[in-house]
């Protein structure tokens, strides 16, 4: 997680009972938390206006004031401060009203210290995840982005570097990946970041074009070429002259058309249907598929020579379940760019929403995440996304694997993900702390501390290059 979000949380206790204040001050002082105590509403409002707090614990009845009214004021004036209500056993109705006014939890007196600590840590973890998304939404920087793609995953960052290199060259590219992983986005990045950006980016979904129309769609036709051809028509290949031709679902091109297209790719010239004039074309070709083309070659469904002609530089985009650390970043980017989210000033997610997003396996990948967020934004009220509509099973079928530990609490899951991230960095940079720190965008002292906390040793990666 970002170092910008790492801090020792400050808590405000608002209770007119000096014994309760002393008890809570001692309880939280023993934790890595700062705590301040006040006895009334006026002092609470003054203190909140002077210093930043992560959480307020408010008694439902306060001398000289009303805890429920204070909760409403806190949510209105300091929306980043969460509130836990402390209430007597007989005041559950008041606690429910306080939660309606914006409190995120309530604790009944007499309470056990462990119970209160758990509630506080749960609230702080929720706030940390919300702040992470908000921070990423505001602070998206070049190291996390290439063109319109964002990621902090090491494998994706290497892909960004490769795409940037490819943008400066004219080689043919084959992009593979499951549906929804962003293959067209990667193809557009190659085009719009390169020297052909002034030309057209011409996309054709090969699976959507009937076989009988494929030739005229690709190569165009002359007037009178067939019944109904009243005028000449430029095909997709000719239209891409000077730019990029993107062949999506390239495996759907019929075998006979593969042979004709192969000749065009080699000779860089076409003949329109019904004509005999050769038209020179200068374009780059980017193809995409979500299937194993090599397997289709063995089955005779893709020509071998065509396969090798388009598979000059392969780029394999990983599924979202293998780059789960990118989910907060992608959500932040969605909230930043979605017009309705900006209009509603949405910048918060509830703990339940974050839990669902992080646990789900995303068989539809980024496209599915965008659809889920679109629906969530549409339903959201206020500045908070309170729920997201994802299947409760959280798992895809056996072919997609089930490596994620869904049974773990989110905190433990994220801790494991952080360890895996650090281990991958250490392996990639052979234990070089300075380079790892630059990649992770943290200082070296922070990186050392995190590596030690996860039981990793940089020297082992320098000596043996082992992946832990």
C-alpha cells in the first residue's frame, strides 16, 4: 500500500464520564494510535476543527449535548472522520438512529476492551482501504499508467515498457488475453503513442463479420462488383493506410481469407473486389485473440504461415485475478473518469463493497469490473458506494483456477498480497533495495521495514535469485 497513506491514526473520544475517558485513553495509548479525549460537544467540535482525526468514539448521551446530533455534524463537516457510537444497554434504538445519521458501528456499555479494539481496528482498516482508493484516484502518476491503462502489477509494468518500445517501431504485434483484459486498449496504446498516431486506428471485429462479407469488408469493392454495389467502397485495410489495422478475434478469419490477407501483409498492396488495380498500403498490423492460436494451427483451423506472420511480437495480458492489487487502482481510475461519479462526487466505498471487489475472481476481467462499477455508481447515494453487484460465489469455474484465499479476512489477504508483491520485486531486481524502492515508490527505510516484517531477506535474492 502507498506510503502516502501510512500514518499513526488519531482517535477522538467524546464522553462526559471521566472514568470511561481514562479507560479508553489507556487502552488506545497501548496501541500504535494517538488518542485525545474531550467531555462535551463544544470541545469536540473545536478539537475536530483544529486537528485531523481518523475516527471518533462518541457517547450517545453527552453532558451539554446530544451524541446523535454530534454524529450528524461530524459527517457533514468532516466526512473523512468515521464515528463509532458508544451507548448504554437500553439505548439500542438511539444507536440505530445514530447509524442512520452516519455512524459506522456502535458498542454497548459495559464493553470488553477486546471488543472495542476489534471495532476500532475494523473501522480503521475500512478507512485505510477507502483512503487508498481516494489517494490513487487523485494521485495517478506516470509510473502507474501508460496511455489509458493503469497498473501497479510488476508484470503489467513490464508490458507497458514493451508497448512503449513497440510504439516506436513498426513490427506486427499479437496481443493475447482473456475477454475483457484490455486487448484493444493495448492496441490503441501502441498506435497513439507511436509515430503512426496521425493516421487512423481502424478496428475490425473479425468474429462479427459474416464470411460472405469478409473480403469486401477488408479490401473494399469497385462499383458494379456485385448486385447492389452502386458506388465504390474503401475497405478496412485501405482505410488504415498510414495508420494501424487492428484485427480483433483474428482466429475467426476463414482459412481462405487468411491466405489472401497473408499476401496483403507481405506485399503491402490490395486489389478491391471487382477491380484489377493494385493499391499500395502502408500500415502496421496489431492482432488480438482470446484463444490459443498455436492449438488452432495444430487443429488446422489457422494457417501456419498466417500464424507466424502475425505472431512477430506476442504480448500476453494477464487476467485481473492475477493482478488483484490493481483493483483499487482501477476503481480509482473509474471514479476519476466516470461523468456520473464526478457529478455525484463519489470518492468512498464501504468496507462491504471493498471486500466484495477484492474477493471476487473477475472472470470478465476489467470489462466486468467497469460494468459492476457503472451499476454501483448509478445506485449510489451521497458520496459513498455502499454496495456492488457481484456474484456471491466469488469464484469462476475450475478452468480459471481458485488460488485466491477467499476464506481469509481481507486484512490477511492484503497482507499476503503485499508479501507476494515484495517477493516478486526482490526477485526481479535480484535483491537490489534501491531499485525495488524506486519501483514501489517508497523510501528505502520503509521498504527495509516491510521486507523484515514479512520475513523476507534481500541478501538471499542477491545470492541465489530464489523466488519465495
